[in-house]
C-alpha cells in the first residue's frame, strides 16, 4: 500500500511541475499580409477581377453576400492574439463601391527613413582594399610597384 502511495504522490508531483515548464509555441500568422501600397491602388469603380489582382484572393467570400469580400489577418504569439487587421470590400454590380476596415486608401506608406544615413566618401578618402596577393607582392618587392600594381590604379 505504501508503494502505491509513493507512486501516486510522485506522479502527482511530476504532473504539477510539468505545468510550470515553459513550452515553446510557434508564431502563427493567418490570412494575407496586406500592405498600404496595395490599399492605395484600390479605386472605386474597379471590377472584382481588378481588385483581386491587386489584393489577392479574399480570406472570406460569403455565399449569402457575394458582393462582400473580407480580408482578415491575425498574428498569434505564445498562444495569445497579438494583432488583428480587417479589410472589407463591397461591390455593387461587379464594381467596387466601398472600402471598410483597419486600412485607409490614400495614406502614405510608413517607412522609417529618420535613422537611415547616407554617407558619401570621396575616392581620395577611401581606404585602400588590398588583397592577400598584393600584400605578398609588396613584401617581396619591398614596397616598390609589383607586377599587379601599376601607377594608373588611381584613375
């Protein structure tokens, strides 16, 4: 009887400890990733084929509402919903009439160019990139012009 008690208590202890061990959960993305450049291309009066060419296949097309297309994007991290973006396109007589959702047409793309610097270095201030063989030839020729080095390299 004592043996069963120890076995049961050990199993109970291991089960309790297993809930504290973190388990890696994948990042799950579902739905099309929509970019602002795609939304900006949408124009009222577009046909369904043109809208599908720009946006891709809709996530949801309802048989009861064939003139409504839904694009839904979700991102789950560690089992929790982090981001949800929705976009709905409404058509009337096969022409785009209305756009509804988290995206707005006509907005500029969000690109962070604040921290990007472009540094231009004139050729006279550039560091000379010398390969292994050029260094080897310089050592052998004691600093004079070697076979692979000419005085026209600066041009």
